[in-house]
C-alpha cells in the first residue's frame, strides 16, 4: 500500500462567505479576479509549502504543482485546486473555461514527473491522465468543491484534461 497524501484544509466550503465566493468564481469577472490574485497566492503557497492559501478561508483545497516546461526545461509552478483521494490527488486543466489547455497539462503529457507541495510537504509524483471512462466521476468531485467547474466546462468546447497524481 502506498502512503496517503497529507490532508490539510482550512476554512469551510459551507459558510455563507464560501458559498458566495463559489458562485462568484463561476462568473467571468470571478474567474478574472482569481487569475489576477494567483501570483499572490502562489507566493504564499511557496513560502508555506502549501500550508496556507489566499483561498483557504473559503475552504478551497489548493496544492502547488511543479512541472518541467516541455519546451524550456524550466520548472514551472502552478497553484491548483485538487481532489484528495488518499494515495491519489486529482487535478483538472479547466483553465477557467478558456479556449486553450493550461500549459501545465501539456508539460505533464511531455514529462509526467512532477512535484506537489501540500500541507507543508513537497512530494515527488507521477501524473497519469484519468481514463475517459472515469473522467465524469472525478469531474463530479471537482463540482462538489465548487460549482464553478461546471461553468468552466460550459465555456469551452475542449475536453478538459484530468490527471491523477501518485507518489513517485
């Protein structure tokens, strides 16, 4: 049996603030605001090895995913919401419903070895795409975190890439 990932989430998704924030995140202005605060959130997450996030008070589970740039070879780090499933973390390339896939998904396709920072730990992982037959069930778990994922999927015609991350 593999070691489960740490599970640390602060805040709550059931508060009035959290519910309002999730509704706002589903809007285009909300998506813009989240993209705008991402650099600040990335800095906080990097300083704390993903113990703390700007989105923490609303109960958003966030990790830092570090991939290797497929063209540059440079390490690239992206804060992402995730679904925790014991020894597997799931991430989805929603890109807020934009027309193009986020770069980190192409990086994982080119080199599935990455690192996640979660709950104060940095853990080497290997990414695999979630099989088509399992994607809908995994995506439903993201919608449970925030209904904004439904809006993101409805904004684009591309097939959202979903990855399972397991310890290397």
